[in-house]
């Protein structure tokens, strides 16, 4: 059986939970009975790599929005 986990930085009501195993299962903390999304662990790793990557700052875009 998988153990559902939430982020340590999240609030109990504004989060998703994940259970890792042969596939990653994702569900809404507010609606645990509402179903799960299942993706491959490879896709889960790619998602985390994208989300956790530092954002790049386009200075030309920042300056053009100020004028």
C-alpha cells in the first residue's frame, strides 16, 4: 500500500497529495474521494525537475513592462 504525502510547506486544505510506487498517484487534499491522477514515475520526476528549477528572469521583459 502506498503512503500518501503532502508537502511540509503546504496547508492542509490547499494542497495535493502524492503516493509514489510503480506509478505516481496524485489527489486533491480537499477531495480525497474525488479520484486520482496516475502518471509514470518518469513523468513525476520530469514534473518536479521543471517545477523546482529556478526561474529565469528576462530583464528586457521586466523593463518593457515598466514603461
